[in-house]
C-alpha cells in the first residue's frame, strides 16, 4: 500500500528557523545576529542565554509586536530589539538597586553579600531632573521656598537651613506648609514607600 504524505507539517520550528523560511533574514544575517546576541547576553543572569535573546527578537517580529520601519536594515532592527530585551532583563534584575551575591566559603556553606548601587539609572535621573525643573518653576516667585529647596538639595537639616537663610522656626514651618500645599496641588509629591 502506498504511503501518503501527511497534510500537516507537525514539526516545531524555532522563530529563527521560521524567519529563514519566510526569508526575513539570510543565513549570513542570521550568523551576524547570533554574534550580536552573544554580545548582548554578556552580563545577563545565567538563566538568560544569547539564544533566548535572539529567539525572542524574532518572535516579536514574526508575531507583529515589533514592526520594522522602512529604511532600517533587518539586522540593525533585530539588534535594537535584542538591546531592548537586554535592558528589560537588567531592569528586572537590578530593580531597586539592591543585589545579593552568594559567596561559597566551604562545601555546603555560603554567605550572602548585599551590594548597593548608589547611582540612579538613566530613567530615574531624567525623571528627577524633570521634576526638579517643575519644582523650580513652581517656586520661581518664592525666594524663601527656593532657599529651602537649595538647602534640602545640599542635605542640610532644618536648623542649618534656617540659620543659612536667616529664618525663624515659624517662618520656616509656614514656608514648608505652603510648599507642601503647592506640590500637592500640582501633583508633584512622592508616594510613600
């Protein structure tokens, strides 16, 4: 009895293989992308490999989550997606600025070491600059408030700010209340953590 070929191809293709089959990339482009993926995977947690970055980038293009703009080379576009994925993974890993490192001392014995990165990330720096500019504009007509803000920015205590600005306790407290009301009205307050 003759053998009939199945009508459905039940092989599972990886996104990179699908991209090759759809002629989204050539074999040479795929080799370039593998090299770029290896570079982007450096510094990522060990559970995230270069292959994961590459496959996720292809998946986002194939599913339509990311659409390639006209005039942008496919390799450059996919490299940009991998760079975004790397940043996303690092943001998740380093969220909060606290990292725990496990140091092995002897067999079965380990000690945790917590490292803190005091430098804010680029997003946090930009957000802080924007809020600080908004606050300065808000209090541009209030020299007492600007003196208090400058003192707080230098890390001075309330007593030190009052002494430097020549303010009484009552003047300082009423300026702080006035500032708080203005900040609340403008929506420039921080949520308590």
